[in-house]
């Protein structure tokens, strides 16, 4: 059951969606500018974020070419350093540039390669912050494809479920097949809603041992004792990493045109 967005004084009053994007993709060069149904991919992602109807949407650009495409589409870009190690670092710099006074109390990090993102997903992550104890909200979907269970490119969320079965508290994230035994496995979706204070704390932390071992940034937060809650959703949005993914996104969005 979804939590009411006004049910707790802890709930952020002024969120912002930040979309990190950079050009240096080895498998799909110039990925953010790839044409999908007549729009650059980064513009398609921006449109999905706008459809979430959560307020301000800003694209954190690693290069001027991306900023130009966003501006031409009527969006709001902010230019950041091109050499950030992660999307979290990029959105932190962008936040400091667009909102140094701290007006935005929550930041939703939407990856810049999710052009088919369902608009309800950012809201599902944000709603987890209705609990005052939650630092970060994220998403997962039950794995239904047997091949994904043992695929190290599919990150699994190990979750202690809540009573309603709608999600729960994240205990771990891993590229391995976990947990063992009978039961569902969950495909982690890399979309995060941070309380502003949680993002500031997270960025200040050094990379953690498990983070470096698994190559999963979110483990830094868990190792530091931060609380991440997970909402279970029905589908995993298509992440565009290869030419094949790009063709699939073109089919999906072209058919909807």
C-alpha cells in the first residue's frame, strides 16, 4: 500500500529530480544524444521525469553537448565536471550549483539512460521517505526471468520484507544469487531518493570495502549504518547500454508515438 505523501512531517516538501548524464560510454558512444523517436535519449528521460509531476527536473551534464540538447528541448541543464567517478558525485555538484541555500530537501537520482522509465517510479522511491528513519529510498522488481538469477550484471536487492509485502528494509545488494533457499529474488533498480542530509553524508564518506569488492556504490551507505528502504514495483525499466538496447527503446517509444 502506498504511503500518503502528507502522512508524516518527515516527508520532503520540495524534492528535485536530478538526472546525471555524460558522453563517455564505451559500448554506446554519445549515448545521451542518441535519437529515440525524434528526441535525444536524455530528453526522453527528462520527459519521463517531468511526467512524474514531482516538481523541478534538472539534467546534470558532463559535457556542453548534452546541456545544449536539454536547453533546446526547453529543459533545465547544469554543467558539471566531466570526470566524476559516479552519478552520485555528479548530482551532488549539480545540487550545489542550482540550490546552494538548501531549498530542496530531497533529491531523486534518475539515471540518464532510462528513456522508458514509468513516471510512477520516482514517486514510489520518494514515498519511502515518509518514514523519518529512512535515509534513502530505492526500488526493486521480482526476478521472473530465470537467466537473471545468476547474471552478475543483474544486481540483487536482499530485503527484509515489511508486513504488507510491498517492500522492506535493504540488508544488502549483490551481484551474486542471493539470498539462497526457496523464495523470490529481486532485481535492484538503480533509482534513488535521498534526503538532502543523507546525500551530503553519503558523498563525504570514502568508498567502503564491500562497495569496492562488489562494485556497488549503495553498499557504502549500508556499511556506514544508513537506512535504505526498498519499494517493490512490477517492472524493470529498460536501461540503454548497447546498440541492441537502443533499438529496443526505439521500438517501444516509436510504437507509442
